[in-house]
């Protein structure tokens, strides 16, 4: 779950997770995958707060950027 990954505060871990997801998606023959939810959790009534990395905009942006880099690869495309 993204909230658990965000709680790690480990951007390199999220980049590795994204890279593994990208490799698994490519190995299955697909070219589509789910992107990370980078919405900042500000209202617990939203009901889907577990799908984002946290409540701090700087933290969410760092975790989201790391996950996106892992999914896309360092060149911005499939690796």
C-alpha cells in the first residue's frame, strides 16, 4: 500500500519498487500500469487516503517522484 511505502521515508526503496513493477508489467506483454497517487491527504473523510503517500506535500512529492522514476526508468521511458 502506498501509505506504508510512504511511511518508510525511503525514496530509493520506492524507486526500486517502481522498477520491479515496470519489469513485471513489461514481462507480461503490457505497456500500461497504474501510476502513483500523488494527491496530498488533507481530509480523512475522502475515504481513499490509504492510496497516497502521506499528508506532507514535500514528502508526497519526493515519494511520488521516486516511484515515477522507477516506473519510467532514468531515460523517461521503458528500460
